[in-house]
């Protein structure tokens, strides 16, 4: 790979080719990215998806685990790839090996050869009596057909013939309508088969706010074993919260635009204008800082106890205006304003619940769509005009994300 190649441009080209099913073209671009940066995690994940064999996918995902031992998405991908491997044959099931010459020279082999030759000649010889019988039967059928057509009345003939019934074209399945808490009718979007396994995202509750919903199982047709059915338990929710603000004092956060004592911060900024994002797991709050001045603050929903949000300091490495998120037990198309900061962990909008301030996710940081948009437009890397996604680079770095309790 020459120095003139832009890894970001090649990664975007590889992702687009992979989504379009052009696996060979995608491998060309993604390998070019890895030639420049062998530890590029997004390129390793996408190359594992378009790898020509499950063994190659496993090898690439093991490289991800070598870089990030706790990467849950890589472990899930390896389990999926192992299930695609052909079953290994045990020695007891292996077919026996024969010496063809020894078998033919044995008395048993010669006897079987003679019987096989006789059977072959018999199959090639048509019995003359059988041939005569077939000719007579065919002639009788022709005569009977002529007689029926010539002498049987049309009404009787019609009664004998089978009736052709046209199967009605099934009507399009109506999109289910569900009554929301406000009494309005909300449409549940149809489930589409996922084109790929992508970054580990969030838990799915429901795409609309429901007053009550019976137990139902949603399955994704033609999906690999890695995608499991979605079991939706009965849900009972209250009317959505209406937050008018931001009134940071009333919500327990720092007062916007007022400097905060640096000794109280979870991170010490390197300059008065440095952008950084704080995710407070205890308060379930996301705050955007410029130096020691809070400029945005929102309630959020982080990981549940069984799927906690990763803690530490990371940088946003990939921003997408919308993306598909899939995983065991959920399928979420068009997740808005997604910003990946570590492996499959991201800040993003959540259209399937309004319970912000409580843990709800598989590890990602949920925000309302409006708040996610505001944070997406404020944070780096900067999205180029006319583009729907961008990967961080040396010239366009990602904003620091600090996750702590």
C-alpha cells in the first residue's frame, strides 16, 4: 500500500462493497487498510465478515481478541464462525480403504463382476413381450381418446374433466397497528433480514411505546444461527417523560456554561477548549465538556448489570448518521446518530424506549434521538459535507469519551 492511499477512504469503500455483497472487492480494500495499520479493529471485523471461509473469519477475530481481550463482539463472531465449520469425521466413521486389484482378483470379486455384467446386459435388452404390450396399450389409449372426443356429449365430458381452480393471490399482510399510551395508532415496522453481522448494539424493547403487549416471538428469515429469535415479554409503560430544558440544576447535573473546579472533574483537560464527553454510570448522565465548562448534559441509559458498559478513556473512532445493530436477541435497523468509541460500544439515539435515567442496554449508551443528534453534531471527528459516516484519522481525530461510575 502506497503512502498516497487514504485508509479512511479505503475502509469506507470496503464497507460499502461488503454491504453490496461484493466480497472480493471488499477484501481488496480492507486488506489495503490492514497493510497500513495491522491493528485497525473495524477493518479486521469487516474482513472477518467477508472472509472466504469460517477458518479465516476465526483467525481475524482472534487477532481482534489479541488486541482487545474483552471484546464481546469478537467472541460472539468466533462462536458464529465455528458453527459454520463442516462437522469433523471421527476415525470410526471414515470410509474403509480398499485395494481395487486385490478385490478384483479374489473369487468373491470375480463372482460379483460376472453378476454385474449379466445385470448390465439384462438392463440393455428390452423384453419383446413387454415391448408388444406397451405398443398395444398405447394404441388402445389413442383409440379410447378419439372415441371420447367424438361421441361423448360436451356436458358429460366437462363433468369428467378435472376442474381448474385459480388460487387467490394472498393479500398483502397488513402492517399491525398498536394503540399507544396516548391513544394514537403506532405502526410497527416490518422485520427485514440482516445483511450482515455488525457492531454489538443495544437491547430491543419495542419500536413504539405500548401500554401492554402479549408475549410474542419475532424471527428473522434466512438469518444465520448467530441471529437468534427476539422474545418480547409483556410490556407496561407510562406516558413518555417531557423534559423541558435543559434544566441541569433540576436534573442533578452541572450548571451549563459555568466553569467547574478542575479538581472535581473525572478527567483533567489538556487545554481550556479541549472537547471531551463524560459518561457517569452512577448518575446515568452524559455531559459534553469544553475544558472545565459543561456545554451539553442529558440523561442516558447505559448497560444492564448482565451487560455493563465498559469503563475507561476512549476516543470516538467511527460516526454514522444511522446504522443497523444486530445481536443475540435483537435486531435494530436505522439506529440514529451512532458514535463508536470502543469495539462495539457506542453512544447513539434510541427510538425503542423513553426510560432514560435507568440502565436499559447491552452496553451501549442510549440517548433520546434529539439529544443524540446534538451530541453527534458537536463531537469529532467532523462529518464531511454530503457524507453519512466518517472514520477518525490523524487529521480528523475523535473526541475523548470518559466512562466512570
